[in-house]
């Protein structure tokens, strides 16, 4: 049975594109030990935890879940950060794996930003929401062929290195009709929030911009 610590180690390893063997080499430990800590709920020694955290570019506290209920990025900026603009191709490459993004739209009560699970599918951002919810109401113009332009943002923060990137996609949001569902079902979007979220929405990325913060 995998414990929370093992899941966090595996998550950060996969996020960095590392195999267990590569992580073991970085942390100066046996690959079999990395496999053990990922798949068992037992705690590990402080020294091993510190080496794994260093190899993954996170803090030991983050692996233990101490940062689970606080916003990312509370620490100070690097001494000499560099802000780099990203081109469209690099932006799309960064968000291509899918995950969690934030959709921004004019809701019934004013500007609204909500997190959604998304996939990049056939050149469009695809996510699901509830029929009759805030987003559904906001995107129905009542006019054939008229779609609302919205914003969609994805970011990644590396707190240990105090680096990260953000990508902003802007374009028309298309409410997928029943006869068009086959075109988006292949995205296999699964909302974490659960519930009846059977309305698919596609955002066509007319404008894609992004920035990356690096250190010297």
C-alpha cells in the first residue's frame, strides 16, 4: 500500500521526467530503495528524506505534506531573477501534458476564475463543467455562431529554485454539442471535483503568451 510520502516522491519524480534509477543516482542511493519508499507507507530516515528532496528540487517539508494547505511561492525572489518571454510553440509544449489550469470569464456576479482539469486535444484546450453552472450560463450567448472569448492560465512553480513559468491562452470558448461529442471524448478529461460535469468546453487558442522566471 502506497503512503502519502511515497505518492509525493513519485509525483515530483514524474513531474521532472526522472526514472527511479535516475532519481536514485541523483540522491546517491540504491534504485531498489527509491522503489521501496514510493510503494510503502513507512516513514524514512531524515538523511534519506533530505537527499531525495534535494534531488527533486523541493523541500523535505513539501515531501511530507507540510505545504499542502498554503499557496505556492511565499518565499522571497531570487537575488537576480530573469524574466523570459516564451513563444507560442514553447507555451503549447509546456501545457501539452494536461493537468490543472484556471479559466477566467465574466460570470453572473462579475469576473470569475475557476480551476479545472484540462487536456490539450487536437489543438484546443478541453475541459468539463456542470450543465447550468456559472460557466455554462456565462458562455451561452443565445446567438448562433457567436462565442465568448475567455482566458485560460496554467503555471508551474519550483519553490526550491524560486523559478517557474506561466502560460496564458485566450480565445473563443465553444460549448460542445451532443453531435460533436465524439470529437472531444478522446481527450479523456476527468475532473477531480467529480459530480455530474458532462458539459465539454473547447477553447481555441487564438492568442498564446507565456513567461518563465529563471535565476542566473
